[in-house]
């Protein structure tokens, strides 16, 4: 009898792979959604992308123009703008 067992790694909390160019901007290749958003927030603070008059608006400066829309975005919607920059880690399992 031949049997094949495949184990899938389940990360909790779920981990994501950060794609280029966002990964080079934030210095993170993989992390949880909270870790990725924390590194984006550090980038926003470091580059001064948050609008001085209205703190709920982000301007695409300091590299953020490479990963978000060319116009300003609301702070609460930045995660939806960056969803295409993160993906679930690859599941390339070796064949036995």
C-alpha cells in the first residue's frame, strides 16, 4: 500500500508575503497584517506623508506613490489600497 501525507503549515495569525516595491520601502518581506501595517505606519511617519492640516489624509510621497494611487487617500482606507501588495505565502510543497 502506498500512502502520501501532505502537511500544510497553518500560520496563526495569518502571515502574508509583502511584494515589491512595498517590501523594499518598509523593509519587510513577510509578516502578519498587523506587522505589515505597523511598518507602513512607520514609513508614513518617517516620510511625513500624513497631511499636516488633516491627519486623516495621506499624501503619496516618500515612495508611497509607487504602491498607492497618485492622489491623496484617507488613512482608514490605506489597507484596502495596499491589498494587491500582500499575498498569502507560497505553498510550494516538495513532492515525496
